[in-house]
C-alpha cells in the first residue's frame, strides 16, 4: 500500500517564516536595546566612570577625616584642635574671636 505524503501548504510555510522573522526581530531588538544590549553597555561605561570619580572624592574625604581623627588621639593630641572642637561643640568663643561656620559632611 503506497503512502502519499502531503506537501505542506504555502500558508503553513509563510506562517512559519513569519514567526521566525518575528523572533529574529525580537532578538535583534534586544541585542541593541535590551538590558545587556549595545546601548546599555555605553550607559554602564558612563556609570563606571562616574562611580570611580565619586570613589576618588570619597577617598579624599576619608583621608581628611582620618587625619583629623588621628590628631585627636591621646599620644598626638593637638591642643589647638582640641580647643577649637570644644568651642564648636559647646558654642563658646572669646569676645575677639571671628566665628565662621563651616559644614563638614
């Protein structure tokens, strides 16, 4: 008994081709615009540069704070810094003092 194979219809071929082309378009879009796409890599690179600059600025602030902290240790106590800090915390000053408020973050 011979078997006849039915040829796929043109409509089925076109439907499969359209689905595959749409899938390729989806992948292509996400290659360029996706979370890890080409444009996102540029954004990540810019973020890395900004964060490195911020790290350097924070490193400088840390060095300044460590230096000021080391001046307050018992073996290296700086009397001028101690009196300045005490006056600042207590809000006291001499009548001839010029008080300039500063903020340290």
